[in-house]
């Protein structure tokens, strides 16, 4: 049996639940991009900014109790009004009514009072960040077991959950900003791991266009440039690979005042030596 046939059932990130009448309904709470609440094929708007901040702050710590103090800090910063606690209780009440009105409360998530704050219990498979973490971990396990095709597929499924910068439009507060940065960096790491697996699977011709775009979008990324050099070299375009190295090296010196690191230097030496067996390790850092 091939590894594409052995994908475990729990690896699927399809965010689907069933109502009591057994009618499938797709519901998702999405943080990997602008905050979205999606039921079926429709987005449910939550226009009031404070309620969006409150929901996002609870969702970055799913199933955990978030203290009143932490919630107030996220909603009002270091100088909250004297009425902040009373206002927070009003916002929590409004959010709970919103979840009930949209038929989400109790079926897919439940907002509970848990001293010294509040807890948003989120059902399995509903929150995109949790699905991303799970798929990424499954892909890493598959790669470690040598199931490269399956791991590449699982990484692609994880990557597809992102719709833009994490929590776009809600990144001003400290906790939301930190979580957003964490997931943006994790997404880039997963992308590099998936590219490395595709390199191991001999898909260098398919990667040229994608890596060219990634280098253009991230001109100071040594990791993307090194990978682009490898696929160009393997595609018989060693001159283009060396040109890519010169451009990135020039930018690193001009903008950061540094020479290329080990990974990019290794790619350069590989091309110069006309070596076709160079592999960037599958497990990479961000």
C-alpha cells in the first residue's frame, strides 16, 4: 500500500460538523487572515470592533480561561477606563447573544464564565489555527516516517487554510500581535518544509515559478533564494541560479550589511561545482 493510501482519517482538515438532524453544516472560526465566522457557505458579520477583539482574544487561547485583566488589556491597552470591567461584561453578554443568535453557541463553541475571567470552548475541527497546528504536526510525522508524498499533501492542506496575514486588521494589541506573528512565521516554515519535500520528490521544474514569485515577494529571504538556486540549477539554468545569488547577496549587503549565511553559500557552491546531489534538509528552521 502506498503512503498516499494510508492517510489517517484524522489528518483531514475539512471543518465539518453535523447538526442534531444529521444535516452536514460547515462552520469555521478563522484567524489565519482577517477574523471570519463562516457557517455553511456564508460569512456571519461581526462588525463591532470591540466584539471582534474580544472574540479573537478568546480564540487565540481556545478552551482556556482568559482573565478579566488580560481581556481588558487587549481591549483598552495600558490605560483602560475606570468602567472597563463593567464594559467588558457588557461586551461578553453581547458576544454570547451573537453566538446564540447565529446558532453557534452550544453546538460549535460555548462562551462560559470561568473566574477570574471567561472561557470559549471550541469544538474539534472548528478553529483554523488548531487545524493548522494538527496538520503541520501530522505532516512532520509523515516526513519523519519517510512518507514524503503524504507529508507534502498534508503540508499543502495546512498552508491552504491561510487567507492572508493572521488576524489582519486586529494586530494592534500585544497578545493578538504576538499570536499573529507566531502563525505567520509558522506558515513560512511549513511552506519551506513543503518545498523541500517537493525537491526530494524531484518536482524541481514545478517549483521554478513558485520560488521565483516567493523570492520576488521576499527579496531578503536566503532560504527561498537557496531553494530557487537549486531548482534552477537542476532545471539546466545554472546561469540564472548564479544571477539570483548575486541579486540576493547584493541586497543583503546593501540593506542589512551582512554576507549570505551558510544555507545560501552552500547553494552557491553547489551550482559552481555543477553538483546535482545537493539537498536542503527537509526539517528546516524558519
